[in-house]
C-alpha cells in the first residue's frame, strides 16, 4: 500500500513537495488553512482590480535556469505560458531626466556612463561582476543516495563554471546594498541601484542584475495566483487530496530516545503518527511542515523539537517584513513600472519615512480604462502595526497611509485626481493572518558576514517528521521555497526507498 504523507501548508513549498511525492507513488494529503493555495505567493481582487502580491519577476522563468525544471515539473510554467520581459526593468526620475536600468548590463553601463562619466570605472567593474555571476545559479541536484527516474546529479562541470564568480561573491558579501550604491558619485545611479532592500548584501543586487542579464527574471502571464493554481491542478489531477479551509492544530508523534551522533531520523527515534485537526485526527507515515518554520514550531507542537539546527535558526533569524500598498485608479497609466520619483512631501508611518516611490503598473489587471498599481514599503513595521491593532487604531493608521500615497500619486499624475476607486493595504499582520508566517515575514535578511546556510529540516529523534520552506534556505524567496520542496520530497523517497519521480 502507498505510504501516507501529510503536508501542512499549500504555499510554493507545499505544492512542489505534493506534486513530486504524488508522482512518486505516495498517498498525499495537502492541508491549507486559507481558502486558496499559494501562501505568500498570492494576488487578490478588490472592486475589479487584481493586485499582484508576490511575483514581480521570477527566478527560473528562463529554461536556461536549473530551477526552471521544478516550475515545469509542477505545472507552474510551461511552453504555453507567456513570459513578459519588460525592459527597462527599473527607472528613476532625476532633475526631469529618466534614468534606466536595462536587462542587458552592457546597455545599462553605456547609458549610465553617458550620464556620469566619473562613475565609468565602477560601472565597468560591476559589469564584469554581473557577467561572472551570470554563470552561477541555484544548484538543483539529487540528494545523496536517492533513486530518481530522471537523475539530476551535481557535476564537476557545473561547479567549475561557477569558480570565476566566487571572488565577486566574497567581496560583495562584505557590504550592504546601501553601501554599494553609495560608492557611485551620481545620486540618480545611487537610487537606481537600490532595487534590493538596503540591509541585504550587495551580492543580492549583483545576482539580481545577473539574472536579468541572462534573460531570466520574467513575469509569467497571470502572475502569482494563476501560477499556484496551475500547480494545485497538477497535484489534484495526479490524484492528490487538497483540503482548503482546514487548519492543523497539532502534529502528533511518539517520544523516542535521542541518539548521539545520529545524522538522520532513524534508529532509536520516536515516530510521527499524523496530525490533529478541529474535528478529526489524520494518520500518516510522514508529516512535512511547509508552513513558515518558526511559527509552525511554536504553534503545532505540544513540545517543539529541539534539534541544534532549530536553535541556530531561531538565533539567526532576521525576518524580512514589508507593507504592500495597492491602488486601483480609473485612468490609464503606462503598463510598466512607473519611474521612481522624489516626493514633494515624505510619507511617514511609525518610524518609517519614504522619500521616493515607484509603482508596478498593470492595466490588464484593471477594469476597462483603469490601472492596478502596487508598491512595497520595506522595513520591519510589524510592531508598529501590532501596537496599532492592540490599541484599536489599526484601520485609522491604514487610512492615513492610504491618503498619503493617494496624495503623492495625484501630485505626480494629476489625471488620477478624483479617479482613485480603491486603496488596499496589506500589512505584516495581513500576511500573518492569512499564512501564519512569523511576523508576516516572506524572506530572511542576509547581511554582511552572514553565511549561506541550508538547514537539514529533519529531527534526529522524530522519524518521519520533516520541515521545508524558504526559512530553511535563507535568504529565501520563491526559488528557495521550490528547491526546499524538491529536496524534502527526495528525503521522503530516500527514507521509504521509493523512486523519486
């Protein structure tokens, strides 16, 4: 009989794991507390406007990238899904001039050298780094010992190609994106290169630029919600069971002796037995927790596991938190990312001050003659919003922020005056409520000095219990979530001696 596997959470990781395990012969039940799949990878509709809440560019949209195979296997992407490669990728307005970041790094460098000849040496250097980094990508390979229908071994050739990029990775990993941008003399170039949050290492920026340069980082038509719905359909078409509006209250397991020097959850361990829900208990041979790991550890266990990697994760966690501002306006604005402009009056909320703003713009996500706009305010404002909620002024603070963004938009684009039909704000509390993620966090921050880390995700004293998700592969993001799902599916196949399909 097929082994029963329960997966908690139908985000990108849960969906990826579910598809691979169902295809590998397991009896899989995927449980999601929300009424739709996707987790953090989502979109939502308000008054006829669809607001994109996750994908603005996707690593692995290009078939050249290894992670593309996961998107293809799971049904997220196929040859019939158009990929938009908008160019320029980002723009800023400075003294009435539009300055662009193109996908082709050589085109960007020539454009910026003409604007600021003094920055030419540094621009030339970043072009070299980007081209070297373009040979480096997330490795997707079989774990040791697993049997696979379509093997994906880690080859020496793949590793050898990445060697030229290592000096740049090391050098850029020592400074933040903010520090890197400040090396340039021209203020517009400084602004243009701050497309990654300031605290992240400059390596993150360089990897982003290299993805664009290779033709990756496209936007799949339909966006986040359409992509995860395709993944869910792939899973259910394979015979998998998807439970929506269903919340796991507890993961059940028997106690076992902790063995010293045990590298896998095997001899002498306890055993996972299933999960408890509101009105029933479901038995399982294995349980995979793909809900955000920190919140799941605190919520789903009477006694949370205490493996060393869990302690290390808790100690090192730097949650990336943001606030989404979405505006539906009944006028047509360009169907591209609007150039970043300097505000006449800064926008403030809590300890946050916003001096420049830009919007992602989608006419095809709006009623006829309208435009759906989204922008992101980075920064950990969780405590601000939580305090506002506790003190009964949460809606008031959201309204005040909505008015500030509306005023800024109308000052820049007067044709919007009187035509704003909806302003919808998703705070960290919104994401916490719908996904259960710790502080509504969708990634982890990698700062200078932080090392790339991949947590094992299994427990030495609880056989059959696994954790997966972006938190186990910081800094995270959609490709990390998918890769984590791929890896845990192989771990399950290895434990039960099944062929990974």
